[in-house]
C-alpha cells in the first residue's frame, strides 16, 4: 500500500528532505552545453532541488556553478559580468572564479580576506552535450558515470531540454509505463488503434513509439540491477509453426537517480527527469546512435516543433490549463487520438494534467503498472539506505556504456529476453502475474 507519507518522501526534493538528500548524492545534468555556448557569454540561472545557482563559462571555456546570490550582499550573480576568467557581481564588483576563488573585492582591498574565503562552488563535468554537477557532501562525491552517448561524433547525438511544470516523479513514472505507448502515443505507435486495427510505423528511425504488434496489455517482468532495475514489456505476437506463443519484447533500463533509456528503431533515447523543485522538472532527452542525427526530425516526432508548446531559446514547455486548456486541438481528435502531436508533447501534457503532485494513495493500479511500483520501491529503498548512512543504488558504477534498451523484438516462448541485453547487469528477478 503506497501511503501519503511515502508520496511526500518521494516527491519532496528541497533542502533537508530525505529525497533531496539522496538526489544530491549523484552527479546530475544541470543544463545543456549549448545553453553556455561561448566563453565569457551570458550567465545562466539554474534551479536544482529547490535551490538557486548560476552557471557560466569563463574565458578559458571552463564551466563554473556557484550559488546564485553573491556572498557579499546577496545580489544575483545571474546579472553579473562574465570576464577575465570569472563572474563579477554588479553591485560592488566582487569577482569569483569557476572554483569559487574570490579574485577581486574592489570595496575591500584586503588580500588576506580574499585568500581565506571562497564562494560556494560545485564540482562540474561536461560530457555528452550536457553540463553535470554534484551538490552533495564533499567527502562522498561519487565517480562520474560514463554513458554510451558520451562517445562517438557529436553529429551522432542530439540533446534537448524541456522544462515542465510537474513533479519529476510524474514524468519519470510515465517513462516507466510501457502500456500507455500504444494508446496515448497511438499517432506514432499505432495510428489505427481507435479502429481496432494495427498499423506498424516502420519509416522513422527516431520514433520511440514504434511497436511491432498491437497488444496494449503487455505482461511485465522486472529485474533489479545495481543501477536501479530494468523491465521487459512482453506483447503477444502470434504463434510459431508449433503453435507456441511468440512475444514482441521491449526492454527499458531505469537508471538512478533520474534516468531511463528508451529504444527507437535505430537510436537510443537517454532521458533524465531532473527536479528543479517540487513542482517543476527539467527533462533532458539525448538521442544517440550509429549515424548522424536530424534534430528537426526528432523535434517533429517529439512534438517540440510547435512553438505554442516549446521553444529553443528558453526550453520552457508552455501549455497550461490557463493557456487555452493545455492547447488541446479537440477538433482534430476525429483524425488522431489525443488532440496533440508528438511523444514528449503528450507525455508532458499528461503529467501537467495530473496536478503539481499526484495523490498516489488514491490510484487504482493494475499488473501493467508493475514497473511504476518497482520504481517507487527502489526509490524508497535508496532513501532509507541514504538516511541510514549507506549508499543509494548505482553510486559506485563508473561505466554505464554496456546498459542498453531493446527495441521491440519478436522472440520465441522459451527464449530469454535477458540474452538480448547482456550488458544490463540484471539480478533478483521478480514477475507479477497478469491480473484476473
């Protein structure tokens, strides 16, 4: 039974909260590299876990992340000048390096004062088109994890950030729910679903909704891993020549603290749901594969090519109930399913429609929700371990490159789906039988 107390534990991420403390134990994406495009460019305001920071790229190209408010009189450094390998507060000219070193204090000419103090600064790495930072205890800084999308030519990778007004867990749970793919995303997954037909979409390399069969009630099997868990959605795919059932299987790894990998026909989608605070989330979608990526195609499939919903310049997802009823095109629902266009557009809309934080104790779950139940269980386990002085899942894993999703693949009744994802490090298998 998932309680109101459990829901509070998992959804509250601010300073001093159990989940906030656990989230800070990991390296987290904080912005895209393209948001800090050049040395000495404009600083960028960041909100992470209910706190405010500023990011800047100094004259040498190094990224620094500091508390937003100047340590002198608490003016915002996001208004500051980025120059001469530092960021300078407009108020009194105090200047700080990327590591927090106080470089200048024009209204207090005391070198000893500057030498013995530093502004709060945070460890930063830049990899895979993202800027990553660590906000936890200095003595517990973990290894920096290497994802597959860090490798290969830049043109084989695309990075998109979407800021959505919903709690991170609503978006993350949506990404762990395979049974909604053929329904909510039927325009991309199965356009004929509403007519009780199946029509596979086979001509889009980037389409994470591409299904091979029309079974909307998959059987799920979940397997714990050191980084979190992975699960398979098994859809009935007819029988072989001996009459034995065949299955179309789709495997999704769920990687702590906020990640998952979604398959597309020729690419992997790495998705991170990073909390800005309790009520807003930055979703990072990284498309990576064996050939050059067409960003415009990805935006179209995700529904991010419509400026009513999302724009490149600020990454904000704009739809709201106050904005023309979430911008739903009800007149078009006789032609498509949702009145929306694109997978991320639909996922964000559904998360917003649930309200700022879902009242999960009022839900009625079924067997198809098994991966969501496991996500909550693993998160609660991680929080309890961290609160007891231990480590949450995955902190010691340096190399995540072998971990992969599996695009819908037809297998025989006795064939192991795990054999198709040998790098996923599965253990402790537990299966829920279908309801009824």
